[in-house]
């Protein structure tokens, strides 16, 4: 059984990151600073953003004004496909640090596999390897990489990714992707860990309304969201819930004082539907999804 008090996870390169992070996907730039400030006040020490979110500046301002020492906050951001390529990705790092107002990024990852031009993906990752070797980033990784993408990456690069951030929740568990990553020491990092991507209102069709999860939540005096986040942690998955509502920000962080039993974990495992809520990674082409990332 997991230790309910274990709030950190050690990556494959020895770097320690919090087991729960705070995400700002789809958070408007003007709301980002307020939301991140509240998350830091509650106790989150990992903030996950991305160049494509357009809100790195807000994250940086909240961190700068928090009064919390920089080395106590784990900052993760992502390189968008428009900035793939060796020199382009090195420059994307400069754009990110400029907006965040920091010198070193704790975890820098590729946001998507550009499957139609995978050579550019490889060159982008080689740029991450360079930044890692130079001490400008503490860890590197990928996001939304499927089995074939990971396999190709492993054969063409030297540094194994520390994480693969993927859509992961009770209705879409990506077991094969997780397993292949784990064989190489890659930590699964869950975006949409409570299934918000299925239905952003949390209505019909959302894991938040699933009766099995509801029963387990009632048994523990917790919310369905807390049960799902706990399920991830006990399966060794790092989670990045997101919210702009103070009560939800606090609720999502309050998951270290209870533990699911094996039969409850198995019951949630059995909810797999195999239906992706987000876009297919292979569909992320520059023609359809490319956009210029502004300078710092």
C-alpha cells in the first residue's frame, strides 16, 4: 500500500517533484496569476504551464510575488510544435524563461509528438538534452507520446524522458503507453486526472458522476475528485488537476489523509472505456495546430 503522507515522487534522474501539481490549461492569462497564487497559498509546490497556454507570464508573476523561495517551487512548462527543431527549441527555452522570469526550468517537455515530421521532434528533444547537459533544465520529458512515439524516441536519443504527460483518468487509462514508459523508467503524469476533458461541466458522462466512484467517495467522506486523484497516486501516477475556484483548488490538494483499499482501486480500474477525450496525438499537425509563440 502507498504511504498516504508521501507527497513527493523521485524521477529517473534523481530529481524530486511533488506528487500533485497545479495546472493552468485553459486558464485565461488575466486569471492565471490569481489562481496560481491561491494554489501556492494552499500548499501546491508544482506548477504546470506551457508556451501554448499563453499564460506563462501570469505563472511567473505569482511565483515571484509569493515570497516562497524559488528552489521550493517546481516549475514545468512545454515546448509547442511550432518551435520544434534544434535551434528553434533552444530559442523556445529563452522565450519560456523570459516570460516566467526564471533562469532554470525544473521540467521542460515537448507538448506533442509531431508525428508527420518526427525528425523535427527528435531535433527538439536533442535540444532538451543539450539544455539538460548545460544545467539550464533539471529534467526533461515529453507529453502525449504514444507507444510508437516513445519507441522511436528511445532509439534516436540518449536521455530517457523523466515523464510522459498524457490524458489519464478512470475512463481512459492508456495502460500500454504507461507500461512501455515504466519499462524505461518514465513516470506517467496525468493531465485531466479527474476526467474533465470528458465533460468540462462535470455532467452526464463525466467520471465525477460515476456511481462506483461516488460510492467510494461516500465511504471515505471525500469527493469523487479526491478519490480519483488518490487512485492515481496509489498507482504511482503524478497528477495535475486544474481549477480557478479556490474551494476546488483546496479540495484537490487534500488527498493525503486517506487511502483506498485494493478492491476500491480494482473497481476504479474496471471503469476503463477506452475513449480519448482530447485530440489524437497523431492529428497534431503544423497545418492544423501550428501557431506562433510570442517572444518574451
